[in-house]
């Protein structure tokens, strides 16, 4: 009897300890059959390698400090049906409003609009930052996870980030093109 | 065989007139195996003394009495150290399980608590430089979006007082 109670408690704890999906992964899962969507992933391991690499060590603009607070990045983009994707993503964020809180948005007559959400834990601690953006027919989700707070967002907002040289020389078919503005 | 004498002794016995010797004769007679049928009912009366004499204290009487009176002697047993420590081991195991569950629960509810399945991530880039470029561009887009939202918010706030002025005029 005692063993059964112990196993039940252990199972309950394990169940609650199951890892969750970030917004971008969940969006990809919900639109699994959509071939117009592409996902770029940067894992925590790659983030560490960035900081340990020359570009991270020689950075003088403060980007490295910002990246140091990040755990991962996922970018989901599509060059088709931008408005439909945007509305679908927005409704997904609203469905999970207990998890995601909107902190910023703008809308330029539907041609260029964006929503920024954060997922907070224990007050001001931000574990996930999500940007939904639609520009004409292009749709983008940028999803950062990490150890962030309102000070981080202030720094991010007011830091002039350079465009990396490696991305500029990439061909039109590489994922980096999706992040480049027209 | 003529048992007239025994019958006469019995008559005298019922009248309480028999002597000790005569009673001894009666007891000896009824001690025999072959007693006539008409005298059998009286056998148990004279044989009870012999039966009572057979009852006595058994050889284990002393042991039984002493066992009830005396405290039992405890024989020393050798208990292995492992068996002696077993209750302590059990208690330590229970405490360990409780502390572990508490630590797991506390770890789960403590901040910060990353609970994302990072193992499922498949890196798009194989070199850090390309990844850095992508991350920088993404951060730039987010930064610009924040600034745009602030600009739009400021524009909408600055537009309100102008309308009020118009109304007043």
C-alpha cells in the first residue's frame, strides 16, 4: 500500500515535470502539414558556441551581453499568406493568454503589423519573448527563450544592433534571407 | 464362592459399626479384579482411596510452579550488526525519499525554471558565425518592433490633446 502511494506521488511529480514547448515549436506542430513554413533553430549549445567564438568575444556593441541572456532562438517564417498566418498565430497567443502577455504592438493599416508577447515566471522574470510580425505577405515568428527581464527589454530596445556580415553575403535561398528586411 | 461374610461386613459398614480392620478387609476384597456382579456397585466406593492415592504431584510439578513464580530467564542472542542497524537504514531511506521529493518540488517551483524541451531543437547552423548573424538580425527586428510600437503609442497619445483643444475652440 505504501509502495503504491509512493509510486503514485512519483508519477504525479514526473508528469508535471514534463517539458513544455515554446511558442514557435507549438505553432509548427499545429501547422504541421503547411509546407510554406520554415523554421530556423539555434539551440542552447549553439548559443554557447556563439559566445565562445571570435564574434562573441570581440563584440563591442553589447550584442554579446544580450545573447548571453538568451538560451535559444527559433524563427518561423513564411513568404505566403502572411495575414492568415499572423491571425492564426495571434489567436494561438490569445488562447494561451494565461501563459503569454502582450507587451507591445503596432499596426500600420494591416500592411505592417506586429505583436510582442512575453512569458513570465514569478513576477518580472521573463523566460520567453515572442514577436509575431506580418509585412505584406510575409509572416515571421521570432521566439527567444532565456533569462530576461524588463531591463533586458529596455537594453534590447535601445541597442543599435549591426547587421552581421555573414548573413549579408548569404544567398537568396538561405534562411537568413527571411530575416532581412526589404 | 460364598460372599456371606463380605455381605455381613457391608451391612455393618452401612450401620457404621465396622472396625478399621474390617474396613481394610472390605477394601482388600474390592481391590480384586474378580468381584461378583451383585457387589460391583460397591467397588468404586472402596476403590476411591486407591485411585486418590494414585494422584500425586508429577515430576514436572516443581517446574510448573517455579515457572509461574520465577521470572523467565532471557537467553542472550547474538544479533548481527546489519540487523541491528536495519531500522536506522529504513528511517534514513524514508527521509531520503521525502527530502528528494521536496527538493524536486522546490526545484520545479523555484525561479528561474527553464522547462523547454531543448533536446528537440535541431540546429539550423553548423558554425557559430552564421548562427550569430541570424541571432543578431532577429534581435534587430525585435528591437525595431519595440521602437515602432513605442512610436505608435506616442503618436496616439500626442493626438488626443489636439482633439480636446479643437473641441474647446
